[in-house]
C-alpha cells in the first residue's frame, strides 16, 4: 500500500502525512501550522501564499519531485493576472499535495507573524489581535427551512471557521441583510474576541471580500501630551504616528492641580473629561487622514495613562487620588465600547481595552512600560525610568519588580520653561556649549544641520527657531554645568565670573543667551535661573524615586538603566548623568526605549496574550509610595545639586570632568570665595 505523502512546513518544522490531494491550507490546519486565510480557502484573499521547494532535503530525509504539488489552476492564474504572485509562490488553498513536500510559510502569510518593534528595542510583537477579519459564504434563505440571516451566518462561521458563540449588536444586524445580498451571500466580518473569552462579537460587516483592512489605535494619554500610533491589525505595521497637547493643561499643568480643580469647581471633573475626549476624537480623525484610511475602519483602541488621566478619561471624579490612601475606583484592566468614551470618529462598534493600573499613583502607563521592557524577565537588575510630567519608575529582575511614581512636573516636556515649548519643528532639541569660548551650537527639530553649519539659516527659514523643548533644556543645563557657566548648586555665574557676555544679568540672577534673532523679528531664547530651578526640582524628584526603590531592594548600584517616555529616545545618557537625573552607571549601560508606554499599548493592541500577561504581571509588582516614605525628602534635597550633593558618581567622573566653580554667596561672594581678609 502506497504511503500518504509526507509534508514538512518551514520555518516551524512541523511535519506529518496527509492524504494525497489535500490542499496545502488544509494540511497546515491539520498539523497546526500558522498559515493565514481570511476567505476560508476560496482563492480570494491571497493570505495563504506559500513557497514550495523541490529537490533533495537530506536534513528532512525528503526528496520533493516537481510533480509533488498540483499544477497551477485557473484560480491561481486569474489571481496572478489581476494582482500578481511572486515567482515560486502558490496559493495554499488551491495547491494540492501529491507527494512528499517541503513548504515554506513566508512571514507575511503567518497568522501570528512577528513584527519587529521600531526604536531602541528589537523585541518582536507576535500578531494575535483581538479583532480579526473573516470571509464566510452563507446559505441563501429557504422557505422550507426557515431561519434568520444572522443564524445562517453563525452556522457558516461554525462550519467554515470553527467559530461559535457569536453575538451582534443592533447596528450590525441592521447592516447584515443588505451586505449579504450585495455580496451574493459572501460577507466579510470583523470579529472581536477579548483575551480569555470564548465568545466573539461581530463589530462590522461588509459585502464580499473586504480589502480595506482593519485598524487599531494605541494611545498613550499623558498629562501634557497625547501620543497615538495607527496600526494595521493584519500585520502590526504603524501607518501613522501623531500627537497633540492634552487640552486639560488649561485646568492645571500637573496632576494634583487637576485634582484640585475637580475638588474646587463643581462639575470640573466632567469638564476635563469632555476636553480630553474631544481631543482624542479629533486625534483619531487626523491620524486616520495621515494614514490614508477611513476612520470608520478603526475597530479597536488601546489606552495607557496615569491614574488621574485614567479616571478623567472614564468620567470618574479623581478626588480620591488627591488624598491618602490614594484609592482607585478600579485598578483592573477594562474592555468597553469606544462609544462609551465619546469616540465618534471611529467605527461605532469599536472596542476599547485599557491596561490595568498598578496602584494609586502608578498607572496603566507604567503597566505599558512593564509590558514593553519586561523587567520581570531580566537576568540583570534594570532601572526603567519613564520620564514625563509624572515619572513612573520600575526596578527589578526575575526576582521581583518594584514601582513608584515621582511628581516631576512638566519641565522635562518644555512647560514652565521661559523659552520652553513642546517638541515641534523649530524647537531646539540638541545643544552643545564650547567650554573654551562658551559659545553654543544647536539643532532644531526638522533640520539635520547644526546652527554653525553652512546652510542652517536657509534650512530653518520655514520653521524659524521657536523655542526649546524637553530634550533641549536637559542638554542646555548639563552643557552649562560642563562649560563652567553653572555651579553645583545650580547658580548661573555672571559675565565676569564665566568669561562670556552671554551670561546676562536679570535682576538679582543671571541668564544664559542661547539665540537672539530679535533684529530680524525672531525670538530671543535664554536659559534663566528660574529654568534651572524648574529642572532641578524635576530631576531631583526623579532621582529620589529611583534611589528609594534601590533602598527597598538594598542596592547602591543597578546593572543597567532604560530611559523611556515621549522624548526618552532623545535624551542623551551623558547629559542625563551630568544633570543627575539618574543614578550613576556606565554610560554604555544607559539606553533609550522611546515611548515605552506607547509601545506597550501597541503590543496589547496586536496581541491578546500580552493582555493576559500584563494583567498577571501587575498583580506581582510591589508599589512603593513616595508620598509617605521619609527617605524620599532626604534623597530629594541631596539630588538638588548637579549632579548630586553626596553620591560620588564614579562612572560619570571617569568620562567627564566637571569644573570646580562656585557662584553663590556662601562661597564668599561674586569672586567665589577667593578673596581673603586683610591681615592687620
């Protein structure tokens, strides 16, 4: 008796014998091979493309003859004519296995394909979205076997896809009958299945094969800025990324001022909820236009945010978060209808997933960072710092993870800075100061040239030099310290003491002139003593939070540091260390992860299992409350110095020598204490 053909699928390595004449797609399903299909094997969607290989394969013990696969048929010829098949590719639903075969499933044909994350980390995302598209062929109505169209759709889903337990809301049911008839009894369905759920919800229906795709929004709802990624739910590609200022800033720049606004103004919480929801709806419209898609094809959104923003988005009064014990109304992950958040621009049946909060001051944004950076799976002790208006800090390894938040304020994002602005074209993002001449050079967003490069003025004519953003002010303060314009206490020296007229008197203090274009109607950009103080307060809170976690862990050093946040990727580790934002560490062990919270939201958008994992992880993260820890204030005061009053920073000292300058009254006056009393 002739043995059934042996088929081996790569790269999975899965193998097995199947009956002669079995379609490749069917064989893949029988053997548990990850081969995609939307149309269910009708030769319409082309998702099941495979690359058969012929010849001898000693590794597999197989010889694949040229006739081991059926010849191309009319369906494949038609598809090749209309859309084109890559050379050597076959449609898995049409090609039949006739003999021993080795068949490769290319990445784009895998259901759970891995998508490499942009930015600093190369950790991949495995595609398994909660919402997917399927095509079904539905039996026509029969007077002799009466049943509703929806019931026959459910029967088709069970028969063709093995999917049961499907529900549909009234808006979708209203679209179903016209779609079935227009599609000649074939319809595409957007099916949503939450993590750990057996049931499916039908979110939308289209006649025939829907080729417009399904999309999702991953949103990091920050106190100062809102950042969003528009992702293709089929392959995880980011079609567009966009952001805007959080309009709640007008009610208060930091979280506690917004809580106070809600406390002091009846209806203030509802006012802030309305403002942020309107902004999100506008952002969805804009990002869809940027990505070139219909916003109604956005069928899912995922949010990460701090606890106050969490409550205000949900329409919950945040007053309890403003006083001990900082109780959350709910800390668990949530799945709800996007319309409950007044997101009218997107699909009316779209679903929203909100990551869990860790504690009263450590929110879903920190959970997003934990999902993206995985400190709980690290072999070495890693400190992850999410820099923002309210900084979230994680410290951990496989032995456990600690978390806290520090109220840094909005200075790191350009707010509360005299020439500060959000990161936009024309904003200074990089700055260097020559230690000898004290002259600055800088780069602005939207231009790759430095200010002293030929052609800079022409290249920036369109945007101008408009201000200084978060990464720019961090570098400016650190460079001033390295150039001897700033002493360890944070005082700016006078022109006489520093040797540059750029240090200008401003009342009883001084400011450093970075750029002056007032003669041509442009801006005058300075770093003032007030700016230095704002940065000192922000960085001290950040450092103190990190040291508090290190105290809890019983360590004085960490193995590596990850800088995250909206501009984490733009912060120079060297400048962050000079400033004393973070504990001392080898500079090559300080890396940037960009917007890790936003990446965590994207992972949760693209992978249902990631949602289950982060919900479990959060339950094991230990929260440290900075507000009631006595050592926080002690660490905060010592961290006011640049880089620090008592920590020696040996790693920094090995690569940077900071000038020994002192400009304060305690050092003996303007001359820095070098005058001596006359004898006599």
